[in-house]
């Protein structure tokens, strides 16, 4: 009977996800106030935490602080009204110090909140700091009120992470919290709020310009989960232009009253912790690849994405475990983790990548397979990919020697299961996610071939010639077998590569990866072209859809984008980039899916930020500026018209590549651009390919002092001569300075983040008017 109930639950989940009519209603465009940062997500959540700490505080859609142990609420007025502000910004545009404001009768309440560890030990209790600055902008005095209180959660625990949940080390879910207790008692001792003798909040009790009143819970009170308790009320009067500052500290984990930490928490000051937090994150940001682009949203999201992923990098029982976020996906997956670790390697955080990769070794099964979740065989190839990429980007042979025994064991497992499979490919499985099929999963095979190629690289690195040849033979045989199956499926699909290799159906996912990063097929293979066309036909709001086209999917879009980048389709890449950014929050956070196109903009349980989004976004920006393709180094593969501003440099500094670290810069002017490259090659690329903006016409090139005319010398292939084309200049790896002369053919101003936001808001408003008239969402 138990089995039948589990089976029924699974089937019900599938029906709810894919089988029911859409119930989402359109939300009013009024949620987007004019002259304010755009926030796509209707109910955004913010993530506050610190590197290596497994705790993370959620900023709720309203602007409250939710930890799983409690929820700190803010109120204005008398009687108290809870605040609600979904538009938040970050300090300096990218640091995790969240800023938002609410106004009431001429009085503005400005919030700044962030988190850091209690001590220099980053794994110590997480502290949440809040500063509320009250300013009277009116022309007359204002008498007003500000209050705080704590509750367990809101109704239905909506847009909050689940809590508590058990850790399942080494997989590890660390959702924190305690079960609700209706008998909790809130008391006060000096400037501390206590719940059942544990410190919950430190607040200002004495100060100039306000009076404070505290309200403990009664002795016989019986609380409800949604009931605010432990009230702290502030009463003040402000003259025109006057301000009042209130600072609060809330431990993530309640601190027992007798603990020495209580006194330590009370000594902490908001200003000192603010400076400590700014220094910490700025120092980390300075150590990696730097991006120069004159479009703040693009660059700020690049920076914040790293921070969000570092917050989700937890140190637990001596292991460095990369989780996806600190909320709904606070766990480890080989598939997500491999992309995040690659992001660290691609952008110069090799020490962190290495720490994370050591944890990957714990997921090798006794039979040799790498598996973190049942049936998810893509983890085999993703693990070997992550190992091999780390070596290629660092040259760290000691690392390869450490992991190579596991690599050999993994390849032995693959050889055995392929020999037993009817198609001689990765065996049939049921991953339970992503493609949502049972059978031979296309993407699992792309990943396996990529993993084999990296295994060959690692065998060569350790000097194991026998293993290198065996791996190469395995790859050749596997590639041949997979091509046979791919062509048979393409013959019945109309030409495109389907998610599975047994029959049509399923959700597009790994089938979109035949070119990037797996390099299984040529970028212009007819099957690749058909797959790209099929995928783009399913785009809505500029993003790929998922769940039989019911939902838009933010980071899955990059699977299509990166292939377009390799194919030189600059405009498609730009449209994708700005559509991806359009669908972030005002604090640079991306989501996964669950959002119905042109509807309520609700991510539901997929709380922002999402770490896989962050990793793939950073990888995309890096690849647009610096990337490898075979034996060649490609620079500036994609340009936005917004980036070519006279005298304003664009480029990347200290970008790791498989050839060695490079820094490249392009300075535009009225007639073209000056290009420079600084490189410390471990091995020279065969060629350096500098791409040309799609909206200009190249007339001539000056290479290290020699001028070459495109009209006279285009396409020449002679020693010392560049190869000139309409879309690229191919140079010797010894080239350092280049002058590109071009003429603008168009000025496509519609390609910018702000233009995409403005266009989306206009279209959303048009569809909303239609919705009000018909009460149906008839247009995607």
C-alpha cells in the first residue's frame, strides 16, 4: 500500500506541473513604479549571508527578515501598519547590503540591512544588521511611529523557504529553524528581546529624539504562527529636514541568555559591521576577473552573481560544499555544482574551485559512477568536466594526480555499462528532473563524451599513455555510436535533437548542449541548426519555455545563447542577454522557472536568487569577451551598441583561459577602436580571433604598425598577414596592438537593458488592457 501511495503522489505531482490549465492571472503593471529600478519578480526574495556560513536570512517580498527561527517585521504609524516594499537596491549597485524605503505622510523610512558572522570565524552565528533612518521631508513637523515585532511565518508560509529540514550529509540540506511553539514567551532585558530566555533582537532603548515602549507576551498568551509578538514601539517627532537613526541586530540562531555571546552581540555596532562587510566583499571581488563595460546592470549582475554563489558555498564538517542557494535549493547537486565551480575557475577563483572539487570525490559510488541524485547520470560527465577544466585553467598537475584514480575508475564504469547497453551509450535511466523522461537521455550522453575528452587530457597530464589511448578509443567508439542514434532520432523528429533517444517527448534541456560546452557536434551541423530553431520557436518574453511551454525558464535560456555565440549570431546573443537581465530582480537575482508568461510574474517556491542562474550568467559574460574554441582564442565575440562609446574602454582583466591568463581592452572612437592584448601564455593559441561588431563595416586593420586594407587583402593567408573578414580579424598569437578602422552601418539603439525594460513594460501594459477587456490571457 505504501508503494501505491508514493506512486500516486508522484503522478499527482506530474499532473499539477504539466497537465492542468494555467490558473495564473495577470498582475497589474502598476507594480512597476516610474523612475524606479525595474524588478521583474512580483514577489522577490533577497539572500543575506557570508562565505562558508550555512545560514542565510531571507528578505521577504514585503521587506521583513526571515530566518526559519523567526520573522522580524517592520511597521509604521499608529495603529501599526506592516511595510511592503518589493523594490530594493544594493549598496554600490552590487554589494549585498540591501536598501529600500517606504514613505508615510511626508516621512521617509530608509532601510539598510546585511549579514555577517558574529566573529572572524565565518562559520559562527550569522548576525543580521538593520539600520532604519527616518527623515522628515515635509515642510511641517511630523509626529510618527515605528515598530518591530516577531512572528513565526506568514499565511501558508508563502514565499518563505521550508523549515526545519533534516541534514542528509554528505548531500546536506541545512534549512534551519525550529518547530512553532504556541507557548513561546517574549520578554525584555535592557536593550534585548528574548524568547524563552534566548536572545532574539538587540534594539536601541535610549537615544535622542525618540521614546520606546516594549510589549512582552502575557503569561497566559497562546500564540498563532502568524501573530506578531514581542513588540518594540518608537514614538518620535521630527522637524522639517530632521532625521532619526535606529540600529538593530538580530542573531540568525537565537542565543541562550547565559551565553557569553549575548554580551558580544550587544557590543557590535552597525557602522563597524557595515565597513567590515564592505571590505570583505570588495576584497573578494578584486581577486578575480574584472569586466569593463559601460552598462551598469550588466556589470553589477556579474559581480552580485559571484557573491550570491559564495554565500551558498558552505563549510560543513571540514568539507566545502557548493549549494545552489540558501533557501529552496540549499543542497548539493553535481549538475549545478559543476557549473558553479567552473564559474569560479573561469573567473579566477581557482582556490575556491579546488576546495569544492574535493567534495565531488565523495559522490563516486563503489562501482565508479559519479551520482548525487538517483538516475541523474549527467553527473558522471559533469564531474570529469569540472576536474579537467580545473586542470586546463590552472595547470595544477598535483590536483590531477589526486583525482586521476577516481577518473580511471569512472571510465571503467562507463565502459562496462556501455557494453551492456543496446545502443552502446549511457544506459537508460529515470533522472526525475530536467528532461522528465525515462530512457536514454540525450544530454547525459553529450556530458559523457565531454567527460571522456577531459579524462584524455588528464591522462596526458599524468603521463599515463596507456590510459590516454584507452580513453581515446572509448571516446571514438562512443561518439560513433551516439551519432548513429542521434541521426535516427533526427529522422523522426523533423531534424532536431530531442531530449531522449528512445522516442520523442520530454522537456528540452541537455539536448541543447551539443555544441556548448560539450563540442559533440559542429556548430553548423543541420541537427544543431534545427535544434536551435526549434528551441527559439518556444521562446516567450525572450526566454525559453519549460513544462510544455507553460513556464519561462531563465537560466536554461543560456543553453541556446551559448550555441548562438559560437555560431557568431551576435544579435541573437544580445537579445538573449537583455531578456535574461530583464527577468532579474532589482538586486540582480535570477530565478529558475514557475513563471507563466505574461501573467503574474510569480516565481512561487523557486525563491531568488538561483545559483545556477548566477553561474551561467557569469560564464556567458566571460565568453562574450574571452573564450576558447578548439586551439584558438576568441575575443569580443559579441558587442552591444551601448558598449561602443567614444573613449570608454571595454574588456576583461585577468581572465583565465586554457592558454593562460589574458587581459584585453578595446577603446572605441569615432572611426573604429584600438585593441590591446596582454597575455601570459602557458601554451600559445594557434590563432587569436578578434570579432567585429555586427553593426559596423570594417575598412582596414593596423597590426603592430602595419596597415592592411580589407578590400585589398581580405582573406589573405600569408605569414605575417592577418586574415580579414567582414565579421572577424584573425591574428598571430604574438600580436599585441591592433587598430581597427570601421564605419557604422546602423545605430540599433533598441539593444540595451533599459530599452528592453521599457519595451517590456509597454507590451505588458497593452496585454493587461486586453486582459481586463476579455478576462483571458489569449496572447503570449
